[in-house]
C-alpha cells in the first residue's frame, strides 16, 4: 500500500514538473514566413504558383498534416493543460506547420468580443452590442484593434466574424452576431473583416450556414426554399466573401437539406466557390464539425479543426481503398497554402508587441463602442440625470455588481479588469461629490426602503452566461445530460423572453416609490418589456465589455448622448415570433422573420428594429434620389434641432407594392450614422445597391431585376418613416 502511494505521488510530481516546464519553456511558433525561402509577392494571386510548387514537394503524410489542427499532438496537449493549470487561459491552436519546407502555421484564436486566448486582452462589447452602433467605420476600428492584439499574442487567424442571422431572439448565441437584418449583418461583418485583415490576420466568417438554434446545433436539419436561402440567409456571407475577400469560411454544425454543412458540396463548392468566386479555405467548426472525412474532402472542406478525427489516418485509409485520389487531397491543400502564405509574406504596417494588449487606446475604444451601442428605448424626461440634483443615487439588482461580459464559451475574453455598472456609477458619483446606495434586490422590502430615500434609481436586470450561450449536446437522445457541460459555455437557447420573476418584482417595488426610475437591461438579444409603463426610462446595455460601467455612467448623466439603435425587434408577445424549438431535430426556415414578419402580419411590437432615442431631436427633409444608374444615390437633409451634439442613424428601406413575386413588405437597403452639433444641418448621401431590388430566380439559377414599382422610404426605424417616394417602371 505504501509502495503504491509513493509511486502515485512520484508520478503526480513528475507530471506537474512536465506541465510546469512545458508552460515556462514553450515558445510560440513564428507565423511570419522567411522571405528568403520564397519569391516576393504583391497580391494573393502571386501565391498560387508558390502553393502549387510546395504541394508537389510534399509527401502524402505532409499533405494530410496540412488538413487538420494539432490538438491531438503531445506538444499541444501538454501546452493546453499547462496553460489552464497556471491560469494563462486557452493557448493558440496551430495547424499546418512544416519546418522542412519553411511553411508557417495557422495560429488560431477565437473570441468575437476580443482575443480568446490567454489573459489580459481588451474585452469589447459583444457583437450584438456593436451591431447596435450601426457604425461600420467604428467596427472596422474594433477589427484593427483585435488584429493588433491577435498578432501581439502570436495569432494570425481569427474566428471573430460571426454573421448568422437572428431569426428568433431566444437563440442562445444571439450575442455573437449583429442582428436580424441581412443587409445590416453584411455591412458590419464586412467592416470587422477589413479591420482584422488590415493587420495581416486571416479572418474567418462563420457559421456557414443557417445556424440559429443552439441546443440542437449538432444535429438539427434545416430546410429552406431556394429564394429564401439566397435572398435572406446568404447575402451577408456573400458580401463578406466578394467585397471583403475574407480569408476563411467556417462551416456550421447543423444539417442543410439532409446533409451536414461540412459535407455539403452545394454550400462549400457550388455556391461559395463557383458562384461567389471564393479563393480562401474552408474550415470545420471545432469538435465534430466533420462526421465523414471523405464527404468533407469531396464537398470542399479544407481544414478539420482542432485535430484529425475524420481526416488524418481515416483519409489515408480512404486513399488506400481508392475512395479518394491524391489529387483530391492536393485540391484541399492548395487553398490553405495559398491563403496562409499571402498573410505570412505580406508586409506589416506596424510592430506587434505585448504592450498592445489592453493598451490605453484599445480600452478607450472599448468604452466608446459601449457608449455608442447602448440603446435608449424609453425616456419620459428623467434622463439625462442632473448630478447637481441627484446627490444620492440608488443602484439596484444583483447584476449591477457582477462582471457580466457574456457567455463563457468560445467567445469568452479574459480582460485585465471589468468595470461593473455599480463601479462605474459609484466612481462617477464620487467625482461629483455624491454617493451611491446599493441594494442587491434579494430583499424587495429593503430595496423599497432604499428607493424611497434616494433622488433617482437605476435598476439593473437581465441575463448572464447561465441564461444564454453555447450548449454542448451531440445527439438528440443525449439532451437530458447536456446541463453537465453548461459551465463551459452557457445556458443555451431561451424558451421565454421574460426576465426572472425576482427582476420583475424588483422593478415593480422600486418604481412604485421612486418616479425617477431607470431600468438597465443586460443581455444578448430581446427581452420581454411588458413592465415598461411602470418606469420612466429604459436603457438596453447588452453585454457591454470591460468598460461598460464607465460608459453607462456617461450616458445616464449626459456626458455622452445615446446613439445605439435596436438591431432586432422587441415583440409585444413571444407568441408572435417564428416557431423556435431549441431541441428541434428538423426546422423549416421561411422568408419572413423580425420586422418583415411583424409588418406582414400587421402585429404590434414593443420596440421596432432600428429604434433608439437620444438627448437631441432631429428632422429629415429634402429627399432626392438619383436613379440614372442601377445603384441609386439617396440624398437627404438632416438637422439637429436639439440643444446638444448628437448622432442620428438614417435608415433607407425599400418596399415593393404590387410585386409580381412574393417580397417582404420592407427591407433595409442602406444606413448611415451621422454626428451633428446642436443646431447644425448636414446633407447626407447614401447608396442603395441594385442588388437590394433584385430577386433570385431559382428556375434560371440567377438574379433578376424586376421591372416593377419600388417605394423608397427614409426614416429613423423600420416603423418611423419620415420621407418616401415611389418609382414607377
């Protein structure tokens, strides 16, 4: 017995020593190529011949090694465990390093709200919050900052660009995308892609395609008619591929018309490569993104991540059986090498050292994004708060004191610090010579007493990672055991938009005695606001990143003017939404959801898509449209009629009265955020792309521009239209 104990102890000590040595002595693999080994390049096409030559020099084993990540290798396993044990976060995931030929690796880092490897990185507001900014220029800056931190972390490949369409606000990973509208998704995702790739980081757009149910994402079979597929669920991907020249596309877990997306030649070759001209590489989603290696290769899936489960040895066996040829493998290796070499050889515009991680410039950017993203849904005159009158501010709710930046799955980012709402408001009030009184709300009677004794109340309610986020269950029969893995990601899909009963009770108690009550809603998507008439103001803050608390204080006290707009519709009732079954084994997606569905059915909404208030009033006038080309130029005059500088988001919609084919009642075709000083006016020009008027003809397999009336609408939301004009054919 003693001998066994000694052996166990010695083994444990040796294992710990190995892990410590691995973590301390591990060196990142250089992702830049040695220019002495390759001819100079000036564009990605220059890498075609280089990639072809490298493929010819490779052995079959070297080729297969290019097609998967290295998670299963001993070196990676030691590194992974050591990093986690020492609190260094998830390490980089490498793929394709070939020392003999001087080929640098892919070094992947996830995290749509920052860099998802290691610690001490800038945590930006979640993607949905950034969608609410309606500011692609700002999103491109976010992409550039992420790119700098990725490069400083040793990464050259990012999974940050998520543009799955929000069909239903209960989707567990809603926070990782930009919203419910395809045009808006495309513009924001394109901006992030350009920002990342400007720093020589390969951007990966995901999840291709039709991924908008979390709990059954590994097995749900999604069916959709061809027009809806092309006009609703794919245009944003197409824009990022064609206009952004995105380096990589990640296939989705779910099935599409009976075939897993990673096995779908229709998606990965016919549409992506043949129709859209994609020249980058396709990667699987992580863990079980490929179920059959032969099908993946034939479909056009180049890279299995993070390890060779269905590729590697299974592909070698398939080659020996004659199910695949070496030419099939070469066809998958080539785009990987072509893309990677361009980013490894292209000139860098700056140095990327560790001082960039969560640097002052990036933290300031995170705060600006948080300020521009929060949406003021309602304001009965209580905001902005006057610090001269509000000397005692009541802050209520458990979420006010919680570091709550979103789910804990693949999008998690470890920031050096997170400013909570309570910390941000306390700091602000201290600077003004006032004080904050906090009540967590567990005792509603005590909260009521506090509310009676303060000058204004801020009630923070909403969601956390336990309510929504990634969900892990591979097969439908295993769904009952899925909660065992919740700690890895989050609560999965939501079956109701209602807040917790304790949150609704807290709102009622505080508002009953405090007329100056502001509710701050935290979450990744819409929540039920049937309690909205009880309170004076509502601010939707989303998961607002590491600087959210400071941004909240600036907005509530008027140091910043709210300019966020809803990237989704908040319904009056869950029952009015499309069917959403979190554990569905099959689903059919139609052409209508979000604001198009509500308008088609003439259903009332609590707050429409694009809605948002500020502390300024704006007027729109003088609509002019130049239709001399297929792309229309829209010009309007915008005036800030208020007393403070502010920003308005102009939105252009198209309607198709009397169309010969079924069309949505309205679709977003352009938007622009405009900052104006008080009393100033500006002439604003926007372009409506011809594709916004096209329809897809499934019989001909092509896009057509119908000769029919088009109504152009300009306003501040999908429901608030100020200017309109109808054009006859």
